[in-house]
DNA sequence: GTCTATACGAAGATAGAC
DNA sequence: GTCTATCTTCGTATAGAC
C-alpha cells in the first residue's frame, strides 16, 4: 500500500470516531470471514452479525468488494504483526505463510474469491489491489532469492524474478489444491520446490 | 467424467432433440464467456443473448453453477479436439496450454471464478468437478514426468507426484498473474520451471 | 419432453429522512 | 453519521401450455 493513511481506503470516516468505527467493523468482519469464508457473507449478513444495517457498512466502504478487500488486507496485516517475523529463505517464507493460511480456510477462500473477481471488468479497486500486491510479494521473494544466490544457497542459472513469480503462483495454487484435496501434503510439496532450487 | 453419456451432466434432455439443443446452448454460451468472462454473465443475460428464457436454461442445467461448469468443460474439450494433441513433455504441455488459455482471458476468468466458488460450502457439483479434474491433470503430468525421468530428461531426486502438483499450481497461478500484469512473460517464466527440472 | 410465464426471496446499491 | 425505505437484478422454483 503506497498511501500512508489507512482510512483512505474507504471513502469517509477519515476522522476520529469514523476511523475507530471502521476498525471495529473490520475486526468483527474478520471473525465472520474466518469461520464462514466468503459464501455466507452477504453485506446484509455481515451487517446483521456485527449489529448494524447493511447501509451503514456502505457508509464506510464503497461496495461489498471494497469491504472484502479491506477485510483481507486487515487480516493479513494482523497476522504479520502477530507472528514475530522470522524472515527465513524465499521458499521457506512461502511455506510458512501457506501452512498458516491453510489453518484458516476462510481466508484462503476469501483470497481466491477476491483474486477471481479482480479479474472481472467491473473491479477497479480489486484489480489495483492485487496487481500491486502481486508485484510487491514477487519483489520481496526475488530480493531474498538474490541474497540466497549470493550466499550460494540457491542455484544461479535461473532468473530470480521468474522464480519468484513461480513460487508465488505455486504457493497460491497449492493452497487451493490442498483445500480441495488435503492428501497432497502442502508442506512437503512446497519442500520439493525448495529442492529444485538448491545449487 | 466417469459416465459415458454426455447428457447425464444436466438433468434432462437425454434424447434426440434435447441433446442437440443442449449442445447448441453450450456452443452459444461459450462465445458469451469467451468475450465476457464471468462477470456480465447472469443466467438471465446468457439466456437473453442466446435467445431463450432463463427458465429454459434451467431445464437443461440444474443451476447456474452447473451451466458454468458445463461451459468450461465443453470449451476445454473443444480445444483439445481442435489442437492435434502434440503430447510433448510434462512442462511443455502446460506451457502450451497456458499460452493458449491466455489468448482467451474470458475462459481463464471463468476457470478461476469456478475454482473459487467450488471452495465455498454450497458447491457440491463444482467441488466434485474440480477435485476430480485436479486429480486427473496431476496424474497425467506425473505420468509424463515418470516417463521423462526414465528417459533421463528430468532429474530423479524429486517425487513426480509432488512436482506435478507444483507444475499445475504454478501454471494456474501464473495465468492469473499474467492477466493482472502481462509484463511477467508467461512462457519464459514457465520455461524457468523447466530449467529447474533438468537433471 | 420442451419451454413460457410468473412468482418469490435475497442480494447490492441508492436516496433521503433524522 | 446512521438508519429506513426502495430500486433493480439476481438465482431458483413452480405451474402449466404445447
């Protein structure tokens, strides 16, 4: 996120109570999504669970999609601050994140749903968010790969940027495959990718 | 699909005209999705474009999701019969499929949308379809990997089943990343994955 | 068997009162 | 800043004409 002001994501609530209320709504909404994923989560049901009208939600978020994106963003940020940032290798970091994700199927479901809808034509906000996110995550992974290449931990006959894209894609895709069929062993399969990268 | 009768996918239309009409609907629907993806595609809009009532569609397909799955299945089968089945290496086959897909963004969008909704709780049909599909595709790729390992074309220090899952995941994920940001160079990036697999 | 007509409830979004 | 009321569209279900 390039903009420093968190409230700028919605349309209003830029001051005092508005910001607090917004955070409160997001906190409550996260719980809803963690247990329900993205299916039983209409604006009206979320509003009902939280205890406001659905129109009130739309006061803080321009559309259902913006609310969903904000919820995902908020949940992701919260997890990053909860886990003490171990900062391991490029693949190891992805493995760690993926195994964490898979414990909260609702979030993976939400993520997948949002990525899918961001591909559709009407989704300016979602498209921008995920385009930026993919770029940032790929960049981070590529940077770490370069470090590891310099340290002799990763083979140097492949382009770090391309490998980074593959790692991110494989991680996303495997989480989906795992949700549909847990027999694929997410961690060990991502481990095989790490084997491929060793010099 | 384990059942040999194609008409069994819907609920009726098992005979003569019904089958033909069903195919006709699918052919027309494919065009709709190829240009619109999955967003402007409500049951009613599809019906309107095809020239039937939305209730008529539900005569051939139990639900909107079943129609969408059938459309995707039909489009995929059609493409397989159109391209003369080159049957190359494991990764090469995925590269070929992915580069074909990316020429029809609507289908990738449809695929992603369906996979996402198959994760949700209400989706029995979609979930079964994609679980089977992933299993079949992974199995095919793994078989080819084993052949290539025997031929000395692929390194043998990795499990073919795990690599197959990674190839499928990476292919799916990269198509999405490419749609959001074409600068990642889909073919060359998947080529890097091929490099990793060489002995 | 095939399809039209119609109805129902839920959804996202908007307008305007308070 | 938040609500009620309302609009439109959606998926789905049913009745019954042909």
